[in-house]
C-alpha cells in the first residue's frame, strides 16, 4: 500500500516521499507523505538511518535532516537512506504517539499492509527497507518523558558475530556512555525486527526534553557521521575517543526489571542524583511528593542495584507506574562478547 517514486538502485541523490494511504473526514483519497532521501554511489554497505520514530524526539530529526542536505554521491561509498521523521504525523504534532491512530511506532512491528498509518509504515520497513539494508540506525532521545545521559545504545543479541559488529558501531558514536537495554514495556520494537533480520542495529538515547543543549546536538550529529565512516558508507577518517583526548566510553547495561525504577505512587518526583552519577543499591534515588497530602512524608524511590543513573523522568509530575529512573551497571567489552 505504501508507494514511492524513488529508485533505490540508481547511483544518485534523490529526495522524495513514502506515500501512505489515509482517509479522513475531509479527504477520501488522501495520503500521508513521509520525506525520504536516498544517496547512492559505489559498492559499499546500505545504511538505513531513521529518526522521529517518536515525534517528540528532535535531536535525531535535526541530525538526519542536516545529513540529507549535506551529503552528495561523491561522499558516499554504497547507499545511505535517510528518513528524518519516520512517524511523520507524530513529528508534525510533537507527540510520542501518532495523532492519526494513537499508535506507538516502536511497538508497531512487523506492521500490517492495510492497517492504520503507523502500522503501514512499519510494514514497509519490515518488508521493503530492512531487506535492502545492511545496517539500521534508529536515533532516539527521551522525548518529553525522560532525560538521558547522551548515549549510544543496543540490544544484547544472541548471534555473536552480529553482536560484535553492533558493539563496534555503537562505540564509534564516541559518546561518554554506551547503554545496553532490556524491553520491559512491550513488544513490536523497530530494532528487534531489524535484529531478527540479521542487521547491524545501532540506536541512541540522546538526552531528552523540549530544550536540547547545543552539546547534545553536537554529539548526535558528529557521532552519526563517525559511525557512517566506521561502517565504510561515508568517506573520511574515523575518529576515536583516544584521538580526541577523551577517556574510553563507559559501557553500561540494564538488563533486569529491578534496574528500571517505577513510581510507587502518583505525585511530584524529586531526583536526588545528577545524571551519570554512581548510585549504590539501597540509596534513595528520589522522592514522590504527595500533592493532596503535603503533610505526609514523601515516598522514597530506592535503588535496587548499583551502577550509573543513566536516565530520569523529565516531567516532575508523575503517575504511579511511570519509570522515574534507570540504574545501569558498568560492564566490559570482554564480558559482553562472551555473555
């Protein structure tokens, strides 16, 4: 059902749209247009770069739009496909979920060819774009709900060769932290579908919130380019943290439910540690203050593991069950490669 006029095999730079059928009260034959750019030259890998999976995550959308404008075929070795605002209806509205169908793009895979708009886009990726790609880069941030230490991220996939390639690409982002995460809030994730197809998958959590500091934009944009150079898809010289005079990336993982701290009650959340700080099991990470009963002592949120505070809830107003913090344990590359 999703169509495009682009020729993915043509050595050139093409800018166009994925056109997704959508009928509404004032448009029986309407389409949602999702911008897409294809740049191809030579025989290198095919890299699919995605942002705007959630519409309120702006860092990746800006980085991918910049890259789509800057690149030309002479700079590329292989094929780079860029979709800056994958869930375009959500990006237009500045929301996590699509306003057209209420769906979360990152819970919509493998999708349906004749389903809601979000599901149709997911199906197009699953059946058309993922099979074309060797590498899938899906750029996220915490959006309006979470604030992360800017970090590159990945899943701990079973296939050792795939895992090693993903780990090397993740570290090529050159962020201060790298983060291996677990899925505690449902299935149907975009990265999982791509991983199951054997792709090298690199994701990120580049900060969060509505106001994005310049430094976060810089690491999002420079990291993306460096990963493309590392992969051999973009011509240039790869930079390492050592070459930039920086210490090694701190590699962390949060693979257990107890690493993800959920609000025991509703109220106003107060964090007690800075992002990136070391936290010990049993320490109070923060408090939930009671709106209706200010005379009550606030409810403590207690760390159940020792590690780094990798992310915290962005809005202070919190509902029971919201994730308010994640504690990630430091791990070595050697341990990950043999896990």
